[in-house]
C-alpha cells in the first residue's frame, strides 16, 4: 500500500499533550465514582463484572494474563482527569494522547519512586489496557453499548541507560468526553491516595459522588451497596467490613454510621464533616462564649462562634431509622437523610 493510501494510526491523528507541572488538585470522573468498573481486591481477578440497574448496563472483562484493572490502577485515570481539567481551565489545548514521566505520575498519586514502584506502575498500565468495558452509560440510546479499554495504548521511553524516562498513553474517548464536561468531574481529597483498603477507596468515591458537601447527608441500603460494589466477597463479609469502616471512620471529609431501617435492613448513612464541625462565625449559637472566668463574657457579636464539638455517630448500637427511602435504592441514586442528622450529632465524640 502506498504511503498516500496508508491509514493513519490513532497516535498519528492525535496531538501530544505534555503533562503540566505543579501540585494539581486531584479530580475524578463521576461515572467512575458511582458505578462498579474496577476490582476492589489486589488479588488477580478474571471474573467479569456484570452490573445492571434500570437502563444502566456495565460489563467489565479481564484477560487471564493481567487480570482486571483494580481501584488502585484507577489512580492513573485520576491523574489523567486532573491534567485534562487543569489544562482546559488554563485555556490550553488538551488531547487523549498524554505524555509524562513515571516520576510525575507516581508522585501525584502518592506512591514511591523506587524500581519496584515503577514496575507496579507498568503492571497497572497493562491491566488498564487489557481490561475491556462495555456500558450504556451516557449513550443516546439505552440499547447502545460503548466498548473501550481504559488505556487504548501506551509506550514506554527509556534513556541511554535503559531507565524509564517517559510514558505516552492514549485514554479512551468515552473517558475523555466525560472529563471535559464540568458536570461529570469532582475534586477529591488528596488523602484518598492514602487509603489502603479497596473497599475504603470505593466507598470514599461513592460517598463523595452522592453526598458531596450536602448538609443533609445520604444513606444506602447495605444490599444496594453490595450490588454497586461488584465485590466477590460474600455479602456477610462485605457487611462486616462496612461496619468496621463505620467504626474506624477512615474516609477523609466524611462521617459514617450504621442504622436499622424498617424490616431490620441495615443502612449506611454518611454526611460531610463540614456539616458536623463547630459552627462557623455568624451561625446561630449562643450569644456568649466561654471565657474561662466565673462569669460569661459577651463575645462582642450578636452571634458567637462557639459550639461544643459533637461526633457524627456514637459507637453504640444501631438506631432504628424512620422512612429508609428505599425507593431511591432501586436505582443508582442514594436517599437523602433528613431525620438521621439529629442522631448523627447526638453522640459524643469518641474518635
């Protein structure tokens, strides 16, 4: 075939985007936060994810050689989303073809930079490329499925001594279009990268997506969470781990609690720490502050900034909840907590 008629490769059709330097804010794609796209275990998983809820369908498949992409591998996509959004907001041209050094990616996602860390990063690229996804999310017709891999291709560049000097990768169009849409990207807490458990990481992303910083908080039925996680653990083990996470409170920016709904169903409630923190200046609390003297001393303002700190939950037994709003658990959305906030603020801080 003559050069004039040769089909151009995807790489040749894309303009190279060079990763931006600096400490960028981590951003995550909301679809990846709300639905089961990744293995939550560090062990080799080849069992497909087959999730269906109403008109949403997701099928994730892995090859035996590499296994399914894990939620730790998804850190690479958080890096990519952060780069794309930062460049767009700065008025720079973005592209699905991205170039960076392994050092830049590893330091952004809170990893080490040893030879072992570089090797693990390359293994993550292999899993992201070999994992295939088919989904009806964001398709014009619910009968239409979009198929892709998390990385279309990637290339490693080495220096004269054989050391990794750079990596080029191409993210799929489905992911790229979601990131460029303001409504489909959320900033996450950098402490997310310090979470060591797969279930903790998945739960943080789900909580950040659904609860955000809403004052009322949200809640999910345990069974609904189990379905959304696509976990291979038995439900009994999954429920035990949820209760343990609620006991330890490891999620940055959020407080968790377990409640009993009607029929004895367990509900996981969560609310932003900002909702439960001491009152901000101007919020209606006492008109005097504690001065440390015998008499109360006026604060000098109509409303003071003093409020006794309280915890979101006590570690006592679960409390029966009124209307669990389980209708909301029939789809991908969680249910808003109204009456549970009073319970969440009633306990003493035992953290």
